């Protein structure tokens, strides 16, 4: 039999339920325990009657079923059965022994026994008489209903999150099975799952580290051969998750990769996506940055020249947008385009602060490209406006690499004296 590890099982229960379970076993409330090849079964007495408990193991997956009102989360009755297995496994009757007892019954006794089973487990007996496998046969509407009602139970967050994770992955498997049968209801269920994930991220942001990886697993289904495309309301919900959720850089890049794959495969509604990304937002808001970054990446990698020109035109009134676009160009090794953008920006943004920032960025690009003389010219202009120790050392190192330090040292010292800084000898 596949073993149930005590340390592993303990993590599934709240401390209160686990403690209650031990007391139930020790006081004899667990009746008729049975051990199967991958399962444990028993009846546990309670104030409201007897509760039937089944605990199954399938690889790393654990399923617990109890007829009590707390079904859906690990209860004290399931804990009691596990405590019995840990403390006294010899008291569990093996299924093989049970089968031997059944074979020893007369026909009349067997029929009477089956009659009692029918009263207690009629649905199970009906399925067994039909000789059907215990697989879920769900319609698209039924599956949509299930995923739309996914949520967290009350109690220990760790326990509930683990149960939610198992339910979510089970839903994904059912959706895949439904789509393989060419049932369009599977894609409707996927839409429902994405929408439900968005809602849960909104009401339980503390669960982001649980929900986002599951969400990305759901988006893997976008690449199935029968996927109809990211369109309409499904696109709206997907983008809502992207725009409304605070993302780490790696998480944002995962969203980008999904969009790029679908873009290349013509599986995303491009006009609608571009419309969503072009809608106006306060340029200082996080969602505005996300929209601009994604739109910029699409324009740089897959767009036409006019698309990039349109983005540049939007930068006229916001230096921040220009810097965002500049970051994207550099990230994608578009250094010549980045230089052109900065030179254009220097003709638009005329404040001392803005020009300082742009000259600094342009100097860094020249440095990376090994073009040290134009970098030296720009850094010298910036040093004249803002001399400082770190800037002095950087400028000196660059000038010596070009062979111009002797010619520039007197001028640099003059900038220091003019700004009433200490003598350059203190800078090394």
C-alpha cells in the first residue's frame, strides 16, 4: 500500500482538527476501519450521527471525503482515521480479508447485504452495475459552473490554498479533456476560470503567489490545437489580470511571452488588443506603464515603422514615456534608434533637469558602444551643471581612456571652483 506520511498529512489539517482527530481515535469513536491498496476507510461517530470517511492516495495527490457538514476541507473525522492508521495500523481490516468474508456468504445473505449497501450507497451501486469507470462526465455548462464557484474556505490559509490548488489543477485537466472531445464548452469554462482568477486576485491579493502560477498554467491551454484564440471577453479578462495585478519583472515578462506567442500564431485579436493598450491613462499610473511597455514591445518586434513613430509622437508631452520607450529600445538592442530618440528629445524637452537626464542616457549608450569621445563630450556638459565626487572620478577615467585628461583637467577644476566645491586634489 502507498504509505501516508504523518508529517505530510499533518500539514493538511489545522492544529485544532488534528488534535480533535487524535482524541476521537483514542476514545474509540472510529469504527470498522478498512485498508485498501491506496485508501483508508472508516466510520466515525459524532453527535449528529455516524460519518463515512474515505481517504485516497494517487501518487502525490490526496483526496479526503467525509459525509459530515464540513466536507470540502480536512475535518477531524478524517484526522481521526489517519491517527488510527499511524498508531494502530493492525486494527485496519484489509480489503482482501473483507472479500473472503463476502465469498463465504450464502446467496440470500449476499442479496440482503447488497440491499443494505443500496440504501447507504445507491449511486455507487448503480454505477457499479453499469460497469462504468468512476470518471467525471461533465457538460460544458456544468464545468463552467464549477470553475466560476472556485474559492477559498474558512480556516487555515495554508490548508485552504493547498486544497484550492488541487481543485484548480483538476479543473484544468477537465477542461483539456472537454476540449479534446471538441466540446466548445471547455473554452467557455477556461474563460470562466480566467475570470474567477482575476476576481480572486482582486479580493485576495495576498494569495498572488498561489494564484499567478496557476493562472499561467491555465494560459498554457492557449497553445492547444483547438484553441479558438484570445478574443472578445476572454481577452478583456486576461488583460485585466495583467493590468490590475502588481507584477514582478519576471511575471510581467511571462505575460509578454504569452502575448507574443499568440501574436505570431495569429491567435490574438490584434486590433482589440492594440485598442486596449492605446486607451488613455494617467501616465504616472502603473497600468499606463504596463500598457506602454507591451505596446512598445509589440511595435519594436512585430510592428511597422509607423507604429513606432506613433509611440514617439506620444512622448512629446511626457519625458517619462520617452524614457520608457528608450528602455525598450535598449533592451532590444535598438541602440541607433535609441540615439535618434534621445537627440529628438533634446530638441523637445528644454528644462535643465530634462536635458541632464537625456544627455546622461545618451552618454551611457555611447559608452556601451565603445564610442568614448561623444560620451566624454556629453558627460563634460553634465559635469559643468552638476559637479560631484563620483561624477569627477567617472569623467577623469573616461578622459584618460580617450587621452584627453591633461587637456580637460584645468577646465574641470574651473567648474569645481565656480561651484565652490573643494579643490580637485581631494578627489584623487
